[in-house]
């Protein structure tokens, strides 16, 4: 049974990451940039979004290293042309926010189902476990991506509201984004889990 949960968790992670990226592209299209749409990236077809490193290798490695307590991954980022977006500074922040917002919405929707699921019905216990995985994975994606370091969405949101003099900070962090991301991934399980757990309890009413 444990192997079923592992596979299900990875499937949920992949599809939630895909919806995350589609939301970026859809918001960009709404704000005047049709790049993702014209390249067929506003599709639920996994083949258009998956990449070996972020969609498979990183999640499996994190699962093994943390003994199943933390798993994270990503889909191939959708292409965006910032010069097409109306109000490039605030518009880019809206595009960045759309991804985590989609994950939080999914967490709330499935969390509400779980919240009002009859707890005394043994036939629904397995279904409730699957719902719980969906909620936790989407909260994780939302919270993790809101960390304000490149290449995560949080950095684009924060720097969009900071004065222009801080732009070079973003550029320096962007140049070393893989090192920064590696450090974040090392400490994320210990820093983020209390936040994720708190949001989870708030949504399902524990």
C-alpha cells in the first residue's frame, strides 16, 4: 500500500506543477503575451511540460534523502516575453503569483472536500488519504514557490515592488540561482514544514 501512496504523490506533484505552469502562461496571455499559448504550452498534455531533472530526478532524490517526508519538483517553465506584457513590472508579478495561487486554490478545493468527508465511514478512509496528499502537495508547491529567491516566483513578486536600485541584487542572485536553489532545497524541509502543516490544518479544520 505504501508504494501506491508514493506513486500517487509523484503523480499529484507532476500534474500540480503542470497546472502551476499553465497558470503562469494563462495569466501572461491575459496580460498581452500570447507566447505560451502560441507554443501550445497552455495544454494539460504532460509531454509538453515535463523535464527529466525537475519532474523526475529531483522528486525521487528528495523522497529518498528525506525518507518520504519532503518531495518537490517542477515542470518546464512556460516561455514568457515580458515586453509583451502590459505594465511590465506589476504585470510580471501577477504572472509569477498566478502559479502559487493555482496551487493554493486546488489545496482549498480538495481540502474542503476532505474537511466535510464523513470521518466515521471506513470505506472513505483511503479516499480521504488521497485527498490529503493532494492538499499537502499543492500547499507545498504554493509555499515553496513563494520563497523570495530566484528562480522561484516569490523573487519576481518581491522585486516587482522594490525600488529599481535593488534590481542588481536580483541579477546577482539570478546568476547563481542553481546554488541558491540547492541551499533552499537543503533547508526547506525544516523551515517550511511547520508553515505547510499550519495551512493544512487551517484548510481542513483540524
